[in-house]
């Protein structure tokens, strides 16, 4: 049945008729103030939507994401987060892609969003259910003024199969608060038991639901998906941990995690039935109306044109918010991970904007100032990056509209006609893959277009192509040698056929125009085709082949630089695309590995299209490699030789000769020289010159290679002609190189050496980042440096105060503090070792941490010795002179127990001493003993072995001292047995 939903208050002026008391800004701030000022919560700003160190997430999709280290017990103990007890915030969340994906639902209803704000409160080991429920009820009814008659609460009804009882505690709490009995509703695992994942913290939850209509019993509608009764607030009580075997164990620390969606809350407070009618969206919807060629937003959810127009309004309004927030947080549309999801969001918004709302190009970017106006006070980064957000959206929209037009032409040309024999003809998967890979045409959009025409894609083959690409991962594709290698006979045959070597000069024909790199078009003729090792005159659709052209702008992998990526298109049919997976050079012939979606034959004219972003990244890394090589030779001396290198789009690697590792000072100096060259924005010159002339250039760096003649000379700072004349003043680097380079050094932006290690004796390898990743490495280094400095201060404070008290209680406290500091040192050491940071800084931090480790270990031994001395003194005063001294003492480590035995034995050198410590919580028994030096009647190792064996444990030691462990519920009998063993095995020395 078709349902047409009309919402009240649909006009722009009516949508804003609520009291300013309940504006989005005031409602958000009221929430924060309530917890911060009335209930002593710490306000923690929203984390960026790009997850911090959590590869399991594409985006932050819940308020608790940034606090997962606390809940999982992995939080760095040195961090401020480790001290969180009560927290409040409003978290930016994106649910698109991955497990929680609302993208396809956005626009189809009136409440789904890709970006939303989750207001939350947390208790980490502080208050629990009673306080959480009371705070939530007070805020909703007293501060937001909701009528209790509109509210319903749910609680966990238990699950017999899981052995979980009903959460009667929460039910009684709600009753005590005053909620009517018939409004407290039980639900099972699916609705009211929250779990972080397959394993980890979990627990029952209690939800607060709101009835938009009121004046009735709406309990049957709770948790049914009815738009009339919506969930507002979820209170999660984390009290269990889901183990790997599926069992549940109580958590050592109970926590509360509550989440209240701002969009839904505003719909209630502003008396709207749709989130899109609140002031978070109404300014955007009004702005969209101004730039579109459609009537005003009507709030309809219905089939037909009117419903589709309103759906487009919602899609565009939602998606531009997501785009603005993500780009401000450093996530831009791209080709993988969250960047790929964001590209899909942008392109979905562009399609609805241009096709349905008939808005002109640029309309989407024009909405950004309105987004900033609505959200900028809460998230100031939107103000800072507004211009950049608009620019990125406009550039991507322009690219997509061009690709969309070309893709539709390809679909029109390729789509088979339905027939009586085949009601669902298949659209060729290679064409679908080419559209997706080369033009960025969304596969879901392709499938939608095909469905409208009664077609479907060859999904089996398409899945194979997708899997093959996924297997390649984020690293450059590497084809097997059999696909890109031509044997000697084939190469000889090419010469015999008179086929000339490939003209590779077009790969260097690029220039700078208004600060942007321009790569001119390149057209080439197919000179030869190969399937395997067999030369063919024509390739059928679906075959993988090697394409040999008379000229190419594609860089083949050589000289340590990754090959270019991109695609080919036909001159006579520009919409026919051939993706280039690999580029190799053999004997002067450049071969392009291509999966041919269409027929291809010798003589065809093709246009070559580079992946410009990948090429530019490689160019930056290659120029940076030259500067790095020059800097190393400047610091280490002219005899430093290159031993290998690799330049890819993500990082550069450089191997060089050196007797030992670079010192910290040398690393700093190398990096400083490179940074100065980048800041100077020196021009990069290149020119082919006769090899003999090139070798006369002073300071020329060469490697053990066979160079072509003429050879390409790449110089930074000085024109090659001047170098040939002997003028070298001001140059930074000059090398013989066939690679592609920047035209000015400033485009490198930054360089950071993040790794340096000895590969073998006499050869070291450095790995470096450039651009934004380099800046991120610097920032990470500063964060870790601050953490180490904080730990140094706290360790020094502990050391200075460790001798101020000698009481038993303070000794235990100081030992715990020492152990905690030692653990922090270990955790911080792991972080410094594994995080990309400047290598010189990593060395300094590692040295500081090693010193701290020695200090904390020394402090721990000192505290343990003091603690042992106190215990020994008390024991000797109690027992006096005894030939065999077997006694129970309180000690929670074998180290302390052994030191106590040593202290007693030093005071009673003629006594046999054994001390036992019973760990009541676990039943574990610690055992340590010592016998007089030179005493042969009984060995300490035999004594400990007998006692620990009696306890079902084990031990180890020497004739003089020994220690071990066992288990027992009561050690009274064990003490008696241990003393009898000593007397029985060997009478006292004076008997």
C-alpha cells in the first residue's frame, strides 16, 4: 500500500516557530551544562570522525568510540583519559560504510542520517544504574520540560539461554523515581542488551522512549519501529565482558555509557515529527530551495515525483553536512577506506542535486556556509576550514559530473536489449568494472540504472574482478612476470618486424600552470598486441593482453620508481576504456598490461589518461629522494654511496653505505638540510645531455648502473647548462635519473625520516614520508614527547619522596606506585617504537625511556628492600632466637618475600629460614627459604621442592637459597609440615 506522509509545520517560517529556548545550540549546551555543572562531569570535546588508531572502523559511529581504550582496559595509563571518571560530550558520528551503514536509507524516511550528533554521558568506575537513571529522568522532565505521560522506559527481561537474569534492579530504580508500572517494559537481548562486538564489555541497557501523540497507552508501539513512538536515550550498564568462548564474566570496573541523539531530541522539543523539520536542517532546506528549480520542501515520504523531490531534499541536506564535517576533520573523497565512502556520499548528493532538484553545478558547495552557520559554534573546525571544504566539494562535483556523463554514454552504448529468450540480459562485467575503476562510477548507481532498463550486471564475474582488485590492496599492483615479461625471441621478432622502440618522451611533458600541474593529452597507435607470449593482431573482449604503443606518457617501473596507473580510451570511441594495471619496459619497448573490456587491434589509436594524483605523489617522493641523498652525502661525506631505493605514492625508501647507524645529531642535520631545500622552493631542472659531458659535472651522483647515452640529468637549484659550464653554487642535488620529478621543491611540503636501521653490515636503510603524512608524524612525535616528559617528572617526584616514609602501609603504596610507573614506561616504550615519528626524536625518547626503566626498576628494588626490612624486623622481634624459623608473612610478590628471607637470614645467620605468603583471593602460596652458608645437612632447593610439591606446585634454587609456588586453601598445616621436614631431615647444628 502506498503511504503519503504529510508533516505539520512544513513551511520554512513554520519550521522555526518553536521557542528559542529549544534551539539546537541551546539544547546541546543545556545537555552539557547539566552534567558538567550539576553532576561534576568533565566535558571532553568531540573526537574527529576519523577514528584514532582503530582500524576496525571507517568512521567514528558512536559516542563511545574514543573511550574504547578505557572500556577495553588498553588506555595508556600516562594519559589524561586514564583519569576520566565522569565525562560528557556531543560526539560527531558518521554511519556510512562498514557494519553500521545508514547511507542507503537516508532520504527514504524522515529520521535516518549519515552524520548525526550523539550527546552522551559516561561513568567509568564511578556511579552506576541508580544515578544514571535519575540524571536522565531529571534532564528530560525538569530541564527539557517533557511530560512524564509521554515517556516509556524499557529494561532487560533476562535470557535463560545465556544464563542472564532480568535486570530487576533497573526496574525498581524506575519505580522509585516515579515511573508508572505499566510504562516500564521488559525486552530481550536484541533490544536491551548492548554489546561492543563479538567480544568485550557488554551489559543490559535501559531505553527511554517518547510518544509524539500522547493521551493514550502507547506501550504496544515501543520498539516496533513506529515513527510515532521513538527511542530517545539509551542507558547502557556495562557490567559483563563477553569472552572469546561466548561466556560472560563480570567486569572488574562497571561503567555507564549513555547516548541521546540530538536530532531526535530536537524533533521532540520543537514539536516536529521529522528530524528534517528541526533547526538543524530547516536553514539548509530553505537554502536548497533557493538554488534548486523545484518547489519548497514538503516533508513527503511517497512514490512519485513529489516524494522523490522531497527525498532529494533530505539526501542533499544530510550529505552536505557529512561532507563538511568529514573534510574539516581531514577525510576527503578518495579511492579507499573512509575516503572512498565519502566519495560515494558526495556523488550521491551530486546526482540528487542535479538530476532531481535540477540545481546548477556548484550548488552543493554553496550550501557549506549554511552548514557552518548551524554547526560551527559547536565544532569550530568548520569555520577554520570552510574555504577548503567548498573547494574540495566543487572540484569533486566537477569531476563526477564529467564522469557521470561519460559513464551514461557508455551504458547506453553497451547495454543489451531485452529479448523474449532472456528477460534479464547481462550487462558485461568488464565494462561495469571499467566504469567503476576508471571513472569512479558508483556500482550501486550502475545497478539502479540497469534495473530501470530491465537489465542486470554479470555479478559473478564482477565479484571476481572486485576480489582481484581487493587482493592487490592499497599497494601498487604487481602483475606476475608471465603477464608482463616478453622473452628474447619475442623481442627479437619485434625488431625484425621493424617496430621502433617506444617513444617515452611524453612522460616528461608536463608543466605548472597557476600552481597546478598540467599533464597534456597523449595519443598513440597500437603497434603490437600480446596474449601471453603470443603476438596477435586483435584481442577479443574479456582477454588480458599486453599493449605496445608507438609512444606513451605512462612511466614504467624502473629506477626504483613505481609504475604509473590510469587507463586508455579509443580515439574513435572515447567512452571505450581500457584500465592499465601494470607498465613494464623491456628492450626499449613499453608494455601496458590491460584487461580488454572491448576488442582491440593493431593500428587502433588510443588516448592515454594518467592517474595524476598517483603520479604527482611519486614525483614528490622521487624529488625528495634526491634531496635526501644529497643531504646524506653532505653530512656523511662524498664517499657515501646509494645501495638501493624505492619510490612509491605513499613513502620513499633509501639504502646507503655507512659504517654504523646515523647518530641522532646526524639525523637532525640531514632532515634540516632537506627542510631548507623544500622551504626554498628551488626549481628542479632536467635535460638530456651526452653521457660523456654529464660525467664532467662537479658533484654528480651516480650509481652502479648502465646509463643511456644521451642521459637525463636532474638538478635542483641550478640549470643543467650552468652545471656543464662548471657553475655549481647554490645547487642542492644533481643526479643522472630517468624518473619523473617535481618542477619545484616546495610541492614536497615536508619530509620526515621515520625509520633508520642497518640492513646488513655497512648498509643502512631510511624510510621517509612527505606531505601531510610527514606533518602527522611530527605531531605524533610531539604528543609522545609530552607524554615522556610527564612521565619523567612523575618518576623524579616519586624518587625524591620514596624515602620519606617507612610505614608498612606507605611502603605498599610506594611499591604499587613504582610498579605502575614501570608499567607506564613499558607501554610508552611500545608506543614510541611503533608510531611513525621523526627517527631522531624516536631515538631521544627511547633513550629517555631506557633511563626511566632503570630508575623505576631501581626504585622498585629499593622499595621492596625497605618493605622486606620492615617485615623482617617485625618477625624477629616476634620469634626471637630459633634454629628453624618457618612463618607466614604478608607479601604479594616472590621478590619481596625473598628479600625478607635474606634480611632475616642476615640477622640470624645460623638459622634455617622459610617464609610462606598466602594470597587469599587466588589460593596461591609463595614460598622462599635460605639455609646457613656451608650448611650441608639440608639444601634450600630440596626444602623448597618438598614444601612446594606438598602444595601441588614447583620450585627452583640452589644449596643456599630457593623459592617456589603452590596452592592451598589453608596454610596452617603446611607451616607445621615445613618445620617438621626441616627438623626431620637434619637436626639443628648444635644438637
